[in-house]
C-alpha cells in the first residue's frame, strides 16, 4: 500500500456498476435519518458501548478514531506512528490499535475518554504485523508477531510467526507465546473453539516479493489456551501467489479469510475463502470480471450482523463487494480508496470508510447491494474498522 498522504492508500477510482437493489429498498434506505450525536467521537455515547473504532491519518500524524452513528469521527488516541488494526475490549472501555507491519508500537486507549493511556512493543527481535485480539473475557490480549531475520536491516518484514499472549492487567506484559505455525502471520481471530491465524507468508509489495511467485501462506488453527495445532489450510498450486491476510467471523463458528496477490498478471484468482473447522479452504464464487475489479487486493473483510452476507473492501479496486455467506456473489458499490469496513448493528448492512474521509452505509439483499447513506469530510481513514459490542 502506498504511503502518500492524502489518502493513505493508492488512489484508484472504482468504475464498475453497483449490484442492483430493488428501487423501493434503495429509496427507503437513502431517506433513512441516521441519528446524530451531540459531540463527535464515541465519548458522546452515554454507555460507551456502541459505535465503531478505526485508524486514520490526522493532520500530519495518525490516530485511532471513534465513529458515531452519524458517521462523524473524533480522535480517541493520537499516535506518532501509522496504525493498522484496532480492537475494542469486550468487557470494558479499553481498546488497542496495533502499529502497521513492521510495527514496533501498539497504543492502548480508553474509548470513553478520548485519550491514549500507554504503549507497548513486540517481543525481543520481533515486529508487530498490525493485528491483535482480546480474549473473550478481556483479560488477555493476543498479538501476531514476526521474527525479524536481520534486526535493524529496515526491509525484512517476513519471518517465522509468534503468537504472544499478554496480561492486560499487567500492562500487556507477555505471559506466554506460541509459534503461529507459519511465516509472516498477519491476522488472528478466535472463532468457535479455535484460534484462527492467517499466516500471510511473503507480503505483496515488499522487497521479499520481488520476483517471487509463491507466498508460502497458510491458515493455522490452534488451541486458544495452549497453542496446540488443531488444523491447517493451504492453497493449491495455482493459487500459491496469494497471501492470506484478513479474517472475519459470523459468531456461529463460520470464518472467512481474504487474500492479496503477489502477481499482477491479469489472471482472475479468487480472493475470498471459507475456512472449514479443520482449516481447509474453499473459494467464494464470482465472475472473472468481478475478481479482476478487486485488482488483486482485498484490504478488509466483514460479515454482517446476521451472518448472511460477507463484504470485502479494496482500495486499489475502489469498491466494496458483497457475497452471500455461502459464497455466491451479489455485487459491488464504488468507494474510491475505501478500505475500512465493519458490520453495523442492523442485519444486511455494512459501514465503510475511505482515505478521502468518506463514510458510507451499504445495504445488501438477495437482489443486490447499494449505498444507502453517505457522509463526507472525515479524516483519512486507513485499513480497518471494528464495531463496538
């Protein structure tokens, strides 16, 4: 991804037609009045248990930001470094934004007071990959970390993966760690009885990716208490150029992973896969033109609140595409430089944001997909967004 500002990602306009939604549903959606809060940012929520968190470029720096029901953003935690994934505690107001790979800083903040509390770093000789997750009880925080082959070399971002378990009450100190069972882990997520780890292998657009045609990517399922292996998924040889990177779950044990392609050869490869309980991967379906429109890059993926739909955002393709959860393609809507993506509190809808400060609501049905609300003028939203609660 590009480091130019603004926006944070490569500028690519989406020129494909949106999938069709019934005229009645579309008109009704566009007339919805989204509730406005009294102050920007999530601190305006009385209970502090609704809204979204994202990361963004703000003025000359970066921050974790809160997004309210109207789409307005308020700064929750300024940062000197670019942030990537953000995670809200399931049991309290704490949240953590992890530095972009190869990251050396994670920012801890309270989403109800709009202030950073502290920072912590990766284990010795390692870098963050950009993602971390709280345990269901909020007592632990797990980070995906990468052993740096040559510490200080400045370019090495691939190495053996480590999952670090951190004690939240002890200042996020590491209390245990396990192998991620692969190279270059990017995302991790508890889904059902397993911890799912997306080992991305060689990351596209890095020095290691030059002249490479296979990433060595894999999905690892591990025991969330011991780190013991529970399953593995690998792609076939004709998809070996794909880096498995971002995860989403439906809350009932279903998990999907989105990919990015090392190769820019014009071949239409699937970039979205279901993960079986043993780790096996099954591709979603879409016309070749729809896969090509993603331009080999999915930056974020999300289930909707019902678990019936899955969306993925591509800043390079300038669109958000939506599928039925069983893998059938529905359609896409344009969102220039859009990547931040999350479920809303309403079934069949998503919220997405772009590097141009735009926030949209997207509605999906069996008939199609459409943008039903829009707000402009926000910060340069970066890769990810997460719903609170």
